[in-house]
C-alpha cells in the first residue's frame, strides 16, 4: 500500500509543524493529563492484583497501559520519525522484490 500521508517533503514538513504545534496545545496537554491519570489507575490495579483477577484480565490491563503510553508518545515519535526520514523511502514490505531476489542469488 502506497503511503500518501507523508509522501512529499511538503506534507512531511506540514505534519512535523502540526505535531509540534499540537504538543503544546491546551487540548493535547489535557489529554496527556487524562492518559497519565488512567495509567496511574491501571498501574495500581495491576500492582494490587487480587485473587479474583484472571491472567487474561491482567494481560488486558497491561495492554491498556502500553496503549496509553504509545498514545502519549505518538506526536513525539512521529516528529522524530518524520525528521529522520528524508529523501530515502522506508520499505515496510517484509518480502523481497523480484529484483532483490535476483541480486541476492547473484551475489
């Protein structure tokens, strides 16, 4: 699938600028506070455990904890990713192309 979200330098720069502006917006600062409060609540729940909590429930709590952290870090991570990826396109396809297979066979 072709990436059209950041496929030009102009789009990449606009996204970087938008993320930088958004990190300091009142909306995002409030969201981070809410997510951190939720993380604290879930961490306490995990640490308290209890006999009635199943492994599946505990795993779900841990997944939520990871998700909150990922959401909090999304703008920063996107800025970092977009600033390090310049002209070189990253191929996220895990499979080799026909040309790469031929090249590997020769070399």
